[in-house]
C-alpha cells in the first residue's frame, strides 16, 4: 500500500508562493498542504461524489465525534496525510474503505474504488479544508 506525499506535485502555483507558504508553515510548526487550483476542483468533485453524503461541511452524520474538523481529527489520531490515507484506503468502524485492494470485502465500499492518487489527494484536501474550518 502506498503512502501519500505531503504536497501535490501537480500544483500550478508559482514556486515563490509555495516556498513562502512552506517556510511559514515550518516557522509556525504547523502541517501544511498545497493543492493547486485545478487539482483542488478535481479533488472537491471527488469528495462530493464519495464523501459528502456522510461528511458534508466536514461533519459526520453517521457517528458523532468522528468529523473531519481539526479537533476531531487530532483527538482521533487522524491528523496527518498518512493517517487519513490509511483510513480512506482500508476503512475503519462504520467508515468503508475505498482503496483498490481494500480487504476484507465487508469493510470496503460496494461502489467504485478510488485510485491511490485520488486517496492521496483526498487526504491532503481534508487537512486543507479542516485548517480553513471547512469554509
């Protein structure tokens, strides 16, 4: 199973802005995620198709305390791209897995599976939206 990268390689933001953003994140000791404008639209669409039924606006209509908001992500130990990737890929509890090789089958979505790149992008998108308060 692949683990995600911390920044989207396809970002079309000017490198000086990306570098400034990364330096600011490092200086503040916070985790940052960079998704380019085109990638963000595609990832937002993937989120709407696969996640928003349960996680609209970063919430969780199935299980309280398991939202995609910063406080819940931190409390539940799912506050890194790697942790979110693993959860989306393999599922846990009431959350089905979406990875191509998710197993056992009863824990995985019955719908179409997501490519590793899509899960990586969703992981980054989730952290970015959480840091923005899902606005």
